[in-house]
């Protein structure tokens, strides 16, 4: 496998600002935020993309979404709203090939995105 910056963050090789962590999930602030609140939520297990998720991996989504709920509450954006985004592939803007959710909030988000 080629070097993965998110795996490097998980090992501490690359520094990050943690927001949440447990045995399955690590979340940190995005270094190039697109909203006042922009948190990346990643599985500790390397999964390249949503297209690589198999049935055995489905509990991972429960862990990711549970983390997103906790983060939204901790950041105080659970009531006014937030957006969860999973990009897949180059046309969607996927820059790091490690499954991750973007939690965006803190301002009115337009629709459609992109």
C-alpha cells in the first residue's frame, strides 16, 4: 500500500488536532476547513473508499456515525444542523484514499453542494 496520510496521523507520524477518539474511530480538525466546524472522522482500520466496504465492515459505519453524533453535540451544532459528506473518487474530490467523513457546520450550507 502507498503511504496514507490518515494512517500516518493515526500512528502519530503526522500531527493532528484530535476532536474525538475511541477504539474504532479517530476524528480531527481539517487543516483546510470549508466551514467554521470541519472535522474529519476516520476509521482506525484502513479502508480505501466506500466502494471497498464489505458486509463485515458495516459495524464500522455505526461507529463512524455514532462519533459524528457525539462530535456534533460537543461542538454545539446538533440543533442548528450539520452536514456529513463521504467523497468517493476523483470527480467527487476524494483526495485521501482512506474512508472518511467530513462533518461540516457552523454556517448555513448551500444546496446543491459542489
